[in-house]
C-alpha cells in the first residue's frame, strides 16, 4: 500500500503521524503497530516516547516528517525497526545490529539466564557461543561474570560480516571475548586441546528453519544464512551433535534454541549420539518449548 501523501506537512503533529503510520502497519499486520510508530518517531525527533505520548499536539517539522515516513516505508518493506535504527536492547545492554545479523529476541534472554545458573564457583570453565551473530549472548554473559577469573569466553561465526558486528559490540561493552571464524565446533578444537577445561558450556542459537518456513514475510529481510538449516531445519544441529561426539570433552552443558515443532526430532538426534546423556526442554515466555538442553 503506498504511503499517504500529506500536502499540509507543517500541520502534522505527533498524534496525526502516529495514527497514520499505525494504520499502515495494521494493514501490513505488524505486531504492536502503534508502538512501532512511536519508536520510529522518537528516533527521528531524538526524543523519548514519553515526550510523544505527553505532547500529541507537537508539530513535527517538514524535514522530520519526511524522514519519519521514509523509515515507515522501510518498515513496511520488511526491515525490522531494530535494523532500521541500527540498535537493539538485549539483557539490559544496547547492541549494534544491521542486515548481516539476526536481531536479538527477548526470549533468547532465557538462554542467558539459564547459563548463568549453571556457572559454578571456582571451576575452570569455557563458555562458548556458536553462531554468535551480533555477539549479544556472549557479551551479556561476560558482563554478568566478568569478575570471575576462572572462566574463558569464546564465540564464533562463519559469517565475517557478523563477526565484525560481534567484535564491535564486545569492544563497546568492554567484554573480553575471544572471537573465532569457522564452522560449528571446528575452530574450538585447538583451544580445547590446549586449555583442557573442566567444564564447557555451549550456547548454540543456530539456524533452524526449513525452506517452507523461510517464505514467511516477516523474515524476508533477515540474513538467510542465519535462518535456513537444510530441508528439515535440523541440518546444523545434526552436524553439531556429530562433531561433539567425535571429540574428547569434559563435562558439557549445551543449550540450543529451537523451533517448538522440532522438539521430538532434535531429542532423537541428540540421544542417537549420546544415549546416556541427560536431555530436557525449557519453555519461553509464552510457555512454548524453545530450548533444548543436553548434559554430557
């Protein structure tokens, strides 16, 4: 749907612009259309949302109005508000995001919470983030554990563009993370052989969509390599379990973010490689299965 052209731009106020953009977002069936409109206008005006809510009569100048509707058009074309604005909050921290990484989702904070409860005191542990993307997970973990001297923080990704974003975010938050480039566990093999940790904690937020699910319009602007995983959405996890089985490791705690519909299949894959391992699931905020946990 083309954007509405308002010839009386100078008469536009915050209420009118929010109403107009919200209508367009509703037509596109976006979640929380009014909130999205407020976020974009807040960015353009360089003011908090509270200002917009408190001043519905505020006249928005010509230049800012045009900029606002330019952002609205991008949002309608499929770009997320986070990528449009270039940042996203995760676990109380602000992260740079762009077209090369997935935008951190609120439910992934559960993964961070879970790992934090698993880190025991005075234990030589490596914390590994496979498929780090923006680096939000590993950076958040470091910021909550940075006083611990017995921990090592590592993260990897196959995408050089994603690693560039992750490194920027870690540096911005003064997080001492070792970044590696490579496929799944392969870049960690020399590290594990050299350091010989007592425990390994692995966060794996890997691609888990199948070709049919990739047709969803809400993700058409997301990086394909961070979403698609073979014909059934489990190609990456099948290979991860296979790699994990072939190397000699100490105690391992692995937490994976998955599609709820994959629960039974991913458990079968894991138990085939590790028949004696402890496996279980964890729900997200909507009480749906979202995480698979493997303890070896």
